[in-house]
C-alpha cells in the first residue's frame, strides 16, 4: 500500500518477468571433417531448424535486411538477381552471392522482458483501478513489407506503404517485389505496452440508497484493451498479429435489497 489515510488509499502491484535459455546439446557428437581435412567427432548445429548449440532456441538466424535497393544501385542489385525496389540483404562474406553463410543472429522471437503494473485508488465511495502490461525486446515476422503476397492488385486490404521510383522508401519493397536468390524473413520489433483494463466504480452512501429501499448500491464502468503503445509495429496489433483484440466496454449496477 503506497498511501492510506482516512478517506484515501492507493496501492500498486508490480511484476517483472524475464526468461533465458540455451541449447546445451542436440543429437550428440558425429563425424565431422575439419578445416585440415581430418575427421573428428563433433556435435553439429541444426541449421535446418535454426538451432545452435549455446544459443537461445528462440534466437533469430536469418539474412539481415539493410533497406531497399535504390534506382542508383540498379547495377549492383542485378548482381544478386534483384532490382531497385527489392530488399537489399547483407552479403557478409562479400562473395557476391547470398547463402546460409551470410545469415546472422538478429534478435529473439520471444520477449526478453515482460512486466505488469496494477494501480488501485479509492476515495470515500469512489474507486479506480487500471492495469498495464508490456512485452519488450523481441521481433515478429513482417513479410507484408515485401508487398508480394496475395492479390494486392485485386483486393482491398490493410494499407501498406510501398516503394516507387518517385517515393524510394527504405522499409517497404515495391509491389510484386522479388525475394532474390535466398529465402529470408523481414523482422520488425514488436515491443508494446498495453493498457489492459480500466475500472471505475462508485458505491452510493447507504444513507442515500436506503431512501429508495436499497441496502447497497454500486454503479460501475469497465473497459478492457483500452489502449496500446507499439512504437515500432505498424500492422494491426503487435501482440495478436492478424487478429487484433476487441475493445470491450461494460456498464452496470449492483444493488441489494
């Protein structure tokens, strides 16, 4: 309890969560040809499933997106089989082609930190409470930025920006863009803080309610999913993705006679 007086009370509850893991072993040691050509017994990573010994199982291993190729970079883009308006990937070893050897550890699919904060206030017969919670430090797939799935020229959908020669933005590709010679996922930060619930209630003094023959009377109003702050995510909802939650309101009266 933060504050407690004759008429006023204020209480706060804060919870903080964090989770870490590391892959210790996968399939055990197996024969492996070293750089010197000798066969040694060594446990290998599982690149197909993107599991790496000593790494978090939720860690992202993928191509790093540097932006979108500009019209002035057409010749360089052509070396990788793409053209201006397509996403530019990092060729980490500089060999002029994309392969798994160019993939990097980019972040995590699961939140690195989670917290909830609840505050309760009461003043005489009036009470107010609200709860916030947050997921922070993780990424989600955002391949809509590629603008190359579905029938984008024949249907109404969520408005997504797209690159054009006149508007050479750096975070969304052209319409019907080319993924190039290697598959990759476009990842975006999915941090958010959600105002989950707000509840307001008033207990009518018994001296007043009893005049109407009511022993106790309370009126209340609640709202769930009141608001969300998501500074880096632009498509619907950072937590729920394609199915954003509804905002629900409720009004009511509790009376006993």
